């Protein structure tokens, strides 16, 4: 695990130009999504100074009046949002092939090889994503059905909130653990698809699960560590947004910059986990220390 950890840092630094590319593409998609909303709100505000009250704090009356005024226009923009999200997801799948391919090759990144790997593995990674979504849905049903039956059974004899809260917390905890484990094993499946040049996404999905089970501690501990970094980053932004506020254009721009720094860190951490998965898999395949 220690060796894979340091190798993953080297690989993450090695693909830094690709991290920057992914971030800039995400930023561009975010701006394309935000621009229509900005135009709609700008048109709805006009020359009115009332919406400026929202900078100092939430005012439900001002917000309600504004939303009523732009209701028709905002509905049109909302209809475009799912398509932008779909494009974002497809691009993420597309880039994964090029990034993992570059890590596996461990040589200078060429523009040609990167785009070739993106195209080469896109279909396989797309099928793997569909399989993963189905697995997440099955997992949700498996957790939700027993809880629903339990809540229905005790609803007639309800005496304490604990009878609802404790099982709900346990169920949420089990789901969160299994969801994170599936998400982690999905990355190992991607690494194995590239390393073994396999065309079977279903076989690699189960192979990724098997690998994650066999090396649970060395795989899951690092995954949890990265998740904790993301949580700390999110909590830090939440506290800073409360301190900085949005009372002026300067503070709004400052919060935007802080937010983008966190987005870049999140993108880096996402790719760092792929680098760790690649390193751990390669070390174990060679039979060396991991």
C-alpha cells in the first residue's frame, strides 16, 4: 500500500496536463450551463434594485416575485440542463480511457495517444457505467425494501422516534458503505479493462469487485482517505462562504475563486484514485511489494 501510495502521487503529477484539461472542460460546461440562467435572471431583474436585497441575505418575498416574473423563461432553460449533465457524464467517461491509458503506458503523453485511448476505451467504459448504474439501483432496492416493510409494520404501534431514526441511520450507513465500495471497485474495473485490454465490461465489473474484496484494506482505506479530504474541503468552503458572504461583487468573485480551487482539487483527487488503483494493480500483478 505504501509503495502504491507514492507511485500514485508520481502518476498523478505525470498526468497533470490531463487534470488541467478535464478541469477546463468542466469549467467550460459549467459556464455554458450558467450563462442562460444569468441571461434569464438579468432580463427578469431589468433596472430593478429589489433583487440586490438578496446579496445581504435571503428575502423570500423578493425571491418569490423574481421567480414568478421569469417562470416561463426559466422553464425553457431547465429543460436544457439534463442534456448538459449528460454531456458532462459522457465526457468524463471519454477522458477516463485516455487518462488510465497514459498511466498504464508510463511514458510521455502525446496528443495522439491520449485521444486514441479516449476513443478506444469509450465504448467499454460506457458499458461499464451502465452496469454500475444498474448495480446501484439494485443496491438501493435491496436496502429500501426491508426498511419500507419494517416502517410499515411498526407504523400502527409507533411509540418512539428512535424506532424510525435508528433503523434509518443503520440503513443509510449500510447503503453508503456498499455504494462507496461499488464506486471504488468500478475504478479497479476500468484499470483492469485497460491493463488486460478486455472487451467484456460485465466480466471486468465482477473482476473489479473480486479484486476489491481480495485487497479490501489496501484499496478501501485509501478511498476513504480521499473521501475525507473531499469532506474537509466541502466543510471548509461552507464555513468560508458564511464568513465571506455575498454582500458585494468582490466577495462573490472571491467565493467563486475559492469554489474553483476546490473543484480543481476534487478533479485531482478523482484522478489520484485512478492512479492509486493503477499502481496497486500493477504492483500486485508483478508479485512485488504493494
